[in-house]
């Protein structure tokens, strides 16, 4: 095996310009795949960030709600019917909707209002770095993320602005609650959220349900569906899956990311295949000599596969380094490139598979070698 490895490395490094071109091709390919798949992972997380941070075990919503940001309305009388179902401990309203934020200088920008009960079950802001969650009980108080300071004309807590022509004051600031749609989230009390979004006092976007400790999730879910009638009752996992399906595949965003990754994979495969084939062709007499002195086909194929593996390892090392830089550079953006350990391992396996698959053309060339070729030289 050591002799095969030595022969493979010498064949590969003999023409350094060709080897560098191969590595650049692999790096380009894997970086493109890395960015596209990292965006896919980041997008997949961002579209469910609100669901992930809600303590609700069940979500009650209007029929056909596609995702969290799809603002439809329920009659809040459904809440009392839900509370009557055995196993339901809490059922609290959640109000979402778009509103116009007026900056101090007079210009406006759209925001996405999230309003829930400030005590008990609710969708509260997290990662609060300035102010306190309790401060949202002050009349007109809202919470925003520091990412949107410049856009909202805010520099810190206790600054004022207008939301739907009503004065609001920033009393809490979060870090890292970003919207993939780039529309800033504004957290507030449920009643004020109705005012800011123009929703009637007896309406809600969702009902968040928490069960009693001894309740069975599936049994309560079926009972709610039967008792409430024309609504969807989903577990957090089901709502998460529905939201991801809508944004990733219903809008075509996921297909676009996968298409870009496939393009990078094809480019890398073609480049590596062409390099290995050319290297094998340039050393055809040497391979013929190995065949003539009795080397098995398996021995020669192992040499070629070692060349592919060496290319994969060197290329992936470069691509992984660039991928980490890209991930760090986009960490604070609206749609970050996220590199997980599982994704890194999958990309390494993909690189090795791509390079070994590319060696097929070179192997087919060797299989057609006539050992007598060496005696005709």
C-alpha cells in the first residue's frame, strides 16, 4: 500500500500546474456546494425561529395557515372552547401582523409585530441584552433587535418612535433575533399588538396551548380538533415542518439552493475527471510497464484511486477553510451560512465520492492498456 501511495503521489505532483488547477477546481466546487447547503441550513433554521422559541406544545390556527408569518385570524372565543378540553392547562392568544414604524426624522419602514401575554405562556423576546422583559408592561413599550437599530432610527433603550401613529418606546433590546424576510420583529403586549396592527379586540392570529403534566399530546390534539371545528391544531414539530415545506419548496427557494449545489458538484467532477484522465494518459507507458511485469489490475486501480483521494483531501482542506471564513462573515446577516459538524462530514464524504467517481474515466483508460505496448517502445 505504501508503494502504491508513493506512486500515486508522484504521478499527481509530477505536473504541479495541473495539480494546482485540479485543487482550485475542487475548492471552487466544494465552496459553492458549501455555501449553497450552508444557506439551506441557515434558511431552514431562520424560517422556524419563532416556533422554536415558543413554549407552546400545540398551535391552534386558521385552516390552511402556511407558515408563522401568514397572518390570518381566529375568533378568541375559540380560546374558551379550547380551555374546556380535558388536558389543556393554558390557551393564550398570539397576535402577529405588519405595521408601519415611523422614524424620528419622519420616514417610515414596515415592521412585523409579535404580541403575546407578558405573563405565563407566550412568545417572548429572548437574548435580551438591554432592559428587561418586565419593562414591556410599561404603556407603549416594545422590544426590538439591535441588528435593526439603524433601520429603525434607534440607538438604545428608552428611545421613542411611532407605530401606526401611536407613540412607542423601546424598553428592551435583543441580540440575534433576525428575520429572514429582513422585516424587523417588534415584540409587545398582545393588546397593544392588536392596536398597532389594526386587529379587532376579539381576534387572534394563533392560540398557544400548554398541556397538563398527565395529558397525552395526541389525545388532546384530536379532542381540540373535534371541539373547535374549522381550525388546524398542530404540534410544534408539525407546524415547524409545514413552515419549512412552504418556504423551502412552496416558494422554490430550496430548489434554487439545491440547483446551485448540483452545479458546483458537476463542475468539480468534470475538472477532477479531466485531470486524472490526462495524468493517466501521460503515464500510459508506465502503467503498461506495470501490467507487463505482472501487476494486477487491482494494484493499478488502487494507484489511481489514491490519486483521487489525495486530490479530495487537499481540495477539501482548502474549501473547509474558506467555508469557515464565509460562515463567520455572514453570522450577523439576515440569512447566515451555517456550518454544522454533520454538514462538514457530509461535504467531506461528498468530496471523496466526487473524486473517486471522477477516477472512472482514468480506470477505463487503464483497462484498455495492451501490456505489449511497452515492448514496442
